[in-house]
């Protein structure tokens, strides 16, 4: 059933809002047990592809729904975790995505989105911010840029990759010998990146975010290696 539904959606035969046949009818159509149909429905619901409502009203039954961004990023995040991609692959994927998102944000970000980015920068400037708090604010900052790109798919992919890197980033930050010095550097790089986005300098913003990501990971990984030795 899973493959049949995927094929029908890809072919345009099933669209958002369309209802699937009743459980018994589906079992007869596909030549499988009703238990198999129920299991397939549970999987599709977990993936955010369908919703099921009990009853006889207009909203009842099993309906094709648009997968939410949260559902997509959750699936991607789990896939990344289970596939155990090399750390360097994740970093390169992040660079590719964020070069695109900051360049788009430089053209499309609204005043309200600029204000949100500025607010996150101000929060990161707080001298009492811990590495964990800073890591969360850093994630919010990069996600906010992706959201300002105006490209939802780029945003969802960026969120999935960035969240997949959150744990190793936090571990690395907590092992940094001079957190204060690193925080000063990261704040300056974020501020420079924000200014390029606000001024609409797409090429410069793309180069800055790549340099920022590469330098951050290189520095953090070096500190982790020195801590181990």
C-alpha cells in the first residue's frame, strides 16, 4: 500500500484533500489483509502524509495531507542519524545549503526578519550566555536566515542538517579551552554575516557563511582533539 500511495501521489492521481477508500475496500483492491492496511495507515500518518478521523462527517476518513515542515525535518533528522554519514559530509552539506539560503535571504528578507536576526545577535551578545545557550541561539540564527530565504525546501533541509549537528557542536563548545575568546569571534562573524544579508550582498553573504562554518568546525574539532590528548 505504501508504494501504491507514493506512486499515485507522484503521478498526480492523489492530491492534498483526497480521501482514500475505506479500510475494507482498500484491502480488497490491493489483495492484502486489513491488518496490513491498518499498519500502512499508521506509517503514513507518522510520516505526515495522511490524517485519519473517525466518524461519518465531511472531515472523517483517511485524507491525503500536505506534509508539515516539522514532519519533513524530523524524518530527515532521523535519516541522518541512522545513516551515520561522515561528519565532514554533514558539514559540506550544511555549507552548500547555507550558501544558497543566505544568498536568497539577502534578496528576500523582510524588515521583520531583519529585526528577528538582530534580536538573536543581541541575545548572543549577553556575556552571561553559556555555551549551551549560545549553541541554541546560533541554531536559531541560522534557521532564521534559512526561513528568510523564501525557499521552504531549502529551509527544511537546513533545519534538518543543523539539528543533526547540534549535539556534536554542543559537546565541542563545552570542551573549548577559552570559551570567551571563541564567543567574541563567533559574535563578530555573525554580525558581519547579518550586515551582508541586510545590505543585500548575496555573494558576500554566501562567502561569509562558508568561511564561518569552515572556521568554526575546524576550531572546534581541533579543541576536541587537544582535549583527548
